[in-house]
């Protein structure tokens, strides 16, 4: 991914390691077993660090064109705290993935899917969660990371402001009223605020290289998404988001290192494979970015996704 992301990743990794080492005078793990007394002390210290870094990083005037040291500190504390603040499901994620993959996936089958999975897997009820948390299965394998408040307010404001430039593209993505019942589920569920709101509503998909529909063999060509090929507004937005995307990639390198390396290698290989006269400079280790504005997303499960690969969901507004 280039030097900027590598440097951010190394700095962030060092910060997380230091925080975890300093959070307890004793080893958190001994002979493969968790030392619960040490873990509790680590949680208390890191919770205090998390509270303090939020107070110290508000209203500091972060520039959108560079990642400030306080941003890395805030991200590191969030990740370190989540690592010692885990919640556990009592089932095996591989068995769950095997059952989930064969579950039906029509738009209105949410109750059917839930009932089928509930026969084999007890769905945990963790209640309201407002702090950084790591979710694991019965064997301690990571299911998801929840990292609220990981971005400084200035960074969130920058992203919110930049998305306003996509307003016209977002509005055009919505189906016409006469087409609403015929459109696919991915184009349903959008709620247009009274007067249009600040951001409008709609979705924009960005992909640096993917197969055309029904042309998904290894010998088929890869193409940029239409949004990048035909819209200078979208390309300008992606360029404006480059530094922020580098931060997201650095965070991914800590919480999902194998996926980060695979993503970086894949993006690097795309440069010589995409069929386009004007290839975009892709700033992320993820193979696509989707901007979704003012939508109630239907309950669904992507059947083509790998169970071991994470999506990165950033909730703003």
C-alpha cells in the first residue's frame, strides 16, 4: 500500500503493544489460560485511558490532509481496550458459518433465517454496548470488533462534509417512484428526509477492479466501477478521502493483519489488470467502498462473502 500506510501501521502497532504491556504488571495469559485478575486490572486502566484520550482529542483542530499523532493515540487506546474487553458467544464460528451459508436469502426471510439458525445456535443477548469491545466465539476466535469513538470529532466532521459533495450522485442513484416495487432489494429502504436533509439519500459503489456480471471467470477482464469511470465528482471525493482511508487501512492492519496483507497485495496486483484508460489511485486495502446515506438496510446475508473476512463499517452523520 505504500509508505504512508506502512508507517501509520507500524506506529499504531507500537502504540497498541505499549498500552497492553503497561496495562498490567503481570502476563494476561499464562500457559494458554487467561489470568482473570490481571485482565480485570488491564481493563480498568485501559478504560481510564480511553476516557482520557476522548477528552484530550476533542476540539484540537486536526487537519484532513494528515493523520495527527492524537488520532493514532485515540485509535490505539480503542483497539487495546477492546482487546481486553471481550464478549463471548457459546458456539463455534466455523459451524455457524456453514449453517449460515445455506440459509435462504430472500428480502423478507429474516424471521425464517433467524429461526433456522436458532435451532442450532443460541443467539447471545449482550444488551446495550457503548465501549470498545471484541466479540469472540467459544474458542476465542474473533467475530467482530466494535470501536465506537475511534475517530476524533474533526475527522468525522471532515468525512461528513466531504459526503455532501456526493449529493447529486446519491440522489440520482435512487429508483424512480414508478420503479420502486420492481427494483432489487439493494435499492430499497432509503428514507429521504423532509426537504432532502443535509446529505440527501442514496448509495454510491466504488470499486477499483471487478468482474462484469456473468463474466466472472479467471480469464475475464476486470473493470473499474462506473462511478469511477464516468463521475469526476466521485473521483474527487475518493481523492479527498485518501488520508482517511489510509488511517482505516492502518487500523485494519492491527485488528485483521492477514486480511490487511491479502488486501494490500490484491490492490497492488490490480494496477496491471484493470481494463480502463484512466485507472484510479485506490487508497484502501478493501476491494470496494460503498457510501450509503439515509437507509434502513434490510436484514440480509451476503452469500458470496468469505466468513473469515471482515467488512469495515463506518457509521457517521
